[in-house]
C-alpha cells in the first residue's frame, strides 16, 4: 500500500475498521512542522554517520524544505490512507525526493522515538506562548492593584465578613499562584529539555547515529539516558497537563469571585461591555460569561489531566499504542488555555471597581472585632480574656442591631470597664488595615513593597 510505513509481512491491507480506529492525523497533524524539523535533524545525523552522501543530504534537505512549505500553505495535507502524521509526511517526502532517496530517511528511527520527541517540541513552544499570556494576566491584575492603592475590600473567610483588607492585597493574592505557575513551567522545562530521538522503537539503533547532534539541532540541551524510558514515559506530558490544570484552577477561583462581585447584591465591580455578554430573551442582562467559561474550562483541564494519568496507569514498558492517547487531552489543554487567558486578561484589565461600595460594607459584620481584641492585648489583657470581652461586645451590639462603632461610652463600659472610650479610635477600617504592617500584611506600605517584589520576581524569570 502506497503511504503505509509497514506492510511487508502482511498479506493484505488493514481493514477499514482498523484504519478508522488507528488513524490519528485528525489531531497529530498539528505536529507536522515538528516532524519535518525532526527529519531534518535526523538526515544530518544519517549523513554524519555516512548513510547519506553530501549530495543526498542536500537533496533531502531541499525536499524537506519543499514539504515544509507545502504543509504550511496547506497544499500538502494528510489523506484518507495516511495512518498518522509520520506516514503522511513520508509519502510527501517520497513525492518530492523520489522513492530511492525518500526511502532512506527512515533508517535508525521509529515513530516511537519520533512521537515522543515531537510532543515535547510542541509543548515547549506552547509553554512559551502560555507563559507570555500568564505574564500579561499578572500584569493586568498587578496594574489594577497599583491603580487602587488604598481601596478597602471586606476580607472574607468562609465567605463571611472577616477582616478588612486592601483591595490591592486581595488582587495580589491572585497573582502569586500565577507567578508560581510561571515558575512551574520554567521548572518543567528542565525535564522537557531532553530529546528521545535515537531511542528507536525501544532499544536504540545499530547505526551509530549521533543522538546528541539531533537533540541540539532540535533545541534540546540533552538526549535521553535510556531508550526504553525515552519511548515509554509520558510523565513530562502529564506534568504539563497538571500545570495547565493548576492554571485553570487558579483562574477559576478568581473567576468565581468576579462572578460574585459582579452581582447586584455585591455590586463591587462592573465588567466592560466588550468583555460581557447579553441574553437572547432578557434585554437588560449583562453576563460575566468570560469568568464562567474560565471556571467551566477548569473542569475540562482537570479532566484532561486525569484522563491522561488513567491512560498511563499500569502500562507496561515500553511503547504501547495506548500512548497515542496522550495527545488529544494535552493539545486540548493548550488550546483551551490559549483562548481563555487573553479573554480573562482583557476582562480583568477593563474591570471597574466600586470602591465606595466595598468601603461601605467593609466595617459591617463586626469585621473590626479582632482589632478590639488586639487593642486589649496591647493593654496587657490576656488574649483569652480579650477574646471573651470582645465576643460579649459583639453579642451586645448585635442584639441591639448596632455596629461596634455605634456604641456609646456607657454601653462600652457596661460590657467591660476595660473598654474605655479611646477604643473607638481603632474602629476605622483604614486604621485597621494600616496597623497590619508585618511582613506579608495588608498595610498600604507593605502592599506597595509586595507589588515591587512581585514585579521583580516575574522579571527574574
Ligand atoms: N501515532 C503513534 C502515537 O501517537 C505513534 C506511532 C507508533 N505506532 C506504533 N505502532 N508503534 O503514539
């Protein structure tokens, strides 16, 4: 059969059912340019080992360049008979270099070491794209923090009012996980920066080809130490899928807050029209679909990771065809992130904060109670007693439908003689925030430092 890479030992061609199941060009065609790059490097190694003459190498590289262009322009595409990207491209090479020369390139390599290498090339390229997109998002969040240096947000635990914090502090708390995701991608690359080319089907090759030469032609710093590991492992792919899922989760947690902030009840933010959607029936609606899609797609990213891990579990060494199932999930994770991240960044960059609304709610729900307790501690009251006194004060106020700042001198004294009128001086949200000035605290001064530390950390990457 024309395009097949195997067939000699078979009396007939594959059944249509097998061909339909086995076919992977519908997704591995994305690897075509990387396959050709691998072929170029492999041709160089074949020539260096004496399997191609200088003239043959020249002709081979010319044919590969022509094929590369034909793929890029869409003039050459996989056809129905092609099993995978490798078989299709061999067909394309033979069409351009002739069967004699074109048939020489396959020596000393297998689709098993090819595919393991190509997936890494693809992922390393896209890791670069995703890192750039993450940096843009971190910049957008950090710019919002920078633009709101004193705005107050009701800080929450259990979604209940807890303590007031700076909006900037809260926003930066969404940046740090993304910074760690960036660092994860950089760290992942140490393991991805190793070429499996030369591992052959599983045991290497007898031809004495220079795997290090191939590796460096393809931009890898190293070549694998073990040909079985080179063809059978996919932990580097799974680790990438994990990082993608973690990025999805980090976006999803922020998305959930934006959705809540954007409700009428909260009224903390307004999303820009160009980053919101309408309803086909309710004319008044303006929906936070970007945040919802980001939240929803986190599920898909997690699914891709768990699907891949499940495929790998229990697979004996070395290559098994199950490994073909690594690509669709991880490709999907890449495509998903590459479309979610820019939209999310645009939404964040154009989001307007209603700082008066946030400031108005911040002192409610007795969010300054901890400040009162710590004020007592500064007067050398044991914290256990301070906690008890403040708790009684909260109950006293709550029963009367008052906030702490509304209580008069006599009411304060009736709860405890230790609650002298000057306690009211600390019952302001600005004072509360400013006094949390330890390392990592929400005081404006600390948050300013934090912003520079964050910028510096991203710049170092
Ligand atoms: N398409 C396969 C994959 O994605 C590579 C081909 C290996 N095929 C084989 N029969 N050994 O993993």
